[in-house]
């Protein structure tokens, strides 16, 4: 089972009367869905999807899109009536109308609704300081846990692994995390106990969280029992009853980034044969 949710940042609801966009936060764990009846996309947008974009490129013209809901992911921001790229990479689109820039890099730029794996580096009376591989440490308020009160504040030692959700991110302040979903429930968030964590590129993390399930995880899941948490900040955590399974799964994931789906499945079969 993959622990993770989709990294949706905002919903832009276009008004046909005003031609403007209003931003409101949203969250979703689904990669599928149907576009609204009668929705349309400008032809130039379809041409840019799956193409390489660089910072400053205009990927959407909101004045040409009315009565639609647009979901923005990492690497995009609104500038007046346009959506522009803020990072270099491939422009991606998933239904219904969710756009993001897919890039593979070691440095992570936090975005709201990203799921991340962090490492506690310090504790304060009101916050845990968490390293998420970003430009600055993130704050995890001590009350950002389901049922959290001053009487039952969790006690985390330095080095504790945390699976959390980014709830605030901008260029001025430190990112803020939460170990609750949008409904206030713990869901899959919280401390990651045991297991093994390793770093990878951010593009690899997105591949592991893609839908349908990426080939390497699908092939491993058919033969092995293990637990995995994937952070969009380029960290992966694996746990299993047998240490040999943890090693095999971790190695398979690290080797799969540059392989096609067919080669990923073949590589997993080869590793399983060695294990047996």
C-alpha cells in the first residue's frame, strides 16, 4: 500500500461574467475523474502538455477558459489572467483539469498539499523543526495531530521520521506541516517507525505516486508484503517483516528510475529469483 496523496495546490474557478479567477484551497487523493460537461481547453494548451517548459512560460490563458475548475500542482502559479511555469520540466495534465510541471531534481521546493517525509532536527515548545530537503526547515506545530492538545503533545526525538502534509508554503516564511488530512483525521500521517528511508529524485517520487500504479510497485506487490510511504520531496520509506524484503524493495525502486515499464517488471523478477 502506498502512503500518499496527490499534491493539489489550488482550485481556480473562472467566472464567465468577470473573466477572473478566484483561488481556494482544495485537496484530493484521486487522479481520475471526468471533465465538466461543456468544458473546453484552448488548442495551445493541448499542444504544451507533455512538452518541456521553463520558468516564465505561459501555459494557460484564463481569459479563454470560463466556467471551469483548474487544479494547479507543483511548478505553476497564477499571474493575473495567466498560469505560468515557475520551474523547468514537463507540463503534465491529468483529469479533471489538473496541471503541474514534472521535474526531476534533488532540491525540493515545497508546495501546499504535498505529502513529504521529514526528519525531526529540533524541538521547540510549540513546534517541531523538520528537515524536508527544502531551502529551509519546516515547522510542525505540536497541535497538528488528530486529537492534539497541550496534555498529549507527542514526544519525538531528533532523527524521528515523520510523514506529513504541507499546509503552508511561500517564499517568505518557513513551510508549515500537518499530520492530519483536510478533515482533521490522522489518515496515514504521523511517525514512521522502523523500516528504511532513502533519498531519490523528486521525479521518481512522482512516478511512484502515479496512477495507475507504476510497474515496479505493481510487480513487487504481487509477490511481496511490504509497506511504503513516498514523499514528494524525494524520500521513500520502506518497511516489511523481513529485512531481506526491505532491501529488495529499496534496491528495485532505486534501479527503476531510468527503466521502461517492461524492464522494471523484468528487473523485479530477476531480483526475486535471486532472493528465492
